[in-house]
């Protein structure tokens, strides 16, 4: 490893930022997956956000000239990402969380898309969810834009990205600004909504990363604060709908967006057996929806899809048939169940 004050090589194509706070157990796997990339023209910036465990020592154990550690005072994920962006030298920016993992061709695949598509500002792919020991789980993140050719509308409807598979042009950050440091969760959603307002996205329909869900992660953990943490995604959308110059067709989506948000939160709680919290979220989803009956149908179908279908031999075929039927019921408008 080299320190932040040491000279760096010529400007790399990609700057990879890894924000880290107390990830001694996991960060070595994340770093190894980056250093093993088949695309090698990158720098790796580990932003140590005031860790109090042995995370910094783990980072220091790697001897690779592309890796540098940027120690910072503990100020949260958004500030850590901003510190990484300020130090980055690449014309493309990627992020891997310190408890996750890239497949070897992640960068090669995504950089090739951006090189071939100058009209695209950001590319993302699928991430496979695993437990803490890398055992695959029956879910993945990242899927195509809901409305092809309409990136902003799609992202407002529902965030389709898998954050750790994103490779983004530096120009996007220069245009929309830095991460909102008042946000300690959903900072990525806020950023990609701002980017989607000005740039098109591309989707790579492949699994290029693994997302490790564990008790200490926001996405995988369960705690008394979880509902509040997930509810803060609503703050991001309140900020969006209060922003000036919002197109009328986007402003009209507010009820649908918050219905989707509460439905997703309810399904999350349902999956962890928190029935009371799930029912509360579902009630809020119906309450803000302009189509309460359809919202109830969507909740019922989504619960069945995630809790029952995976256990059925013909679950995948039945899921596809039900998706098509719901599309017909809605008249082809694309208001599909949250997935």
C-alpha cells in the first residue's frame, strides 16, 4: 500500500472508491476482488471513515501500488464518498462497499459499455445477494429500467440500480454535485436520481458482484432502527419532489412513488418475520395510493412472489405468467409490482 501523500502513477481510467468504517472482518475480501480485476488501469482509494477496529491495518497489509488509504474523521458514508471523489484521478468512478465483492470482469465489462456508448453517463449490472459466508441467497439486485429510453422516469418509479456495479463518468458528478452529507443512508439513491435527471443509464444484464448481507449491514441487518433507516428513503423523494423545474409527468408520480416505497419496506419486514411493521408499511402504501385496490393486489402478489413462489417447483413460470396478467389488468401502463 502507499499512503495518500505518496506520488501516484499516471492518471488511471477508473478510480475505485471503497468507503470503510469498522469492516476488519470483511474488507480484505473486497480489496482482493478489486485487485484481481482483469481490467487493470485503475486506482483504488480506501477511505477509512474513522475506523476504531483493525480495518486500517488490514488495508495496510496489501502491497499494491494502485492502492492508497485515505484516513478521515468519522463523518459517515456521504462524507467518505466525497473525500474519495475529491482524491480521485480517473475519468470514470466506481464504488465497492467494504463488505461486498466484485467478480473478476466487473470493471472490464462496464468500462467497455461506457467506451462504446458515449451517450450514456452511467452503467450498472446485477449483484447477487449472499450471506456473510458468501452462500448465495434467492435474490439479486439490479434490473432493467422500467421505461426503456426514459431513465429519469424509471429511476423515480423505482431504483433499478445495484450501487456496487455502477461505473459512472466523472462528468456526472461535476454536473450534479457531491453526495448529500445530511444523508447517512440512501445517499446513493439521491445521487443517482440527480444523475438520471441529466444523463442516460445503461444496464448490463449479468451478475458482476456479490452483496454480502449480514447483521452489521444496513441492507442485511435487523435492528430497532431499521424501519427508521429505510424510511429515510422517503426524505430523498421529498427532496426530489420539492426541487424546482420538475417535469409535470414526474411530479404526478408522487403518490405512486411513496406507495412503492412503503410496499417495498413492508415486504422487507415481512421477509424478516416482522408482521406488525410490515402491516403498518402496507397500510401506508394503500393510504397514499391513487389506486388502493390495485395497490392491495400488488402487495398480495409481491408477498406471494417472494415468500411462496421460491418454494414451488414451477415458481418461475408462474411468476412470469402473473406478471403478464398484472400488466394486462393495469392496461399496459407499466405499474408492475415492486421487485
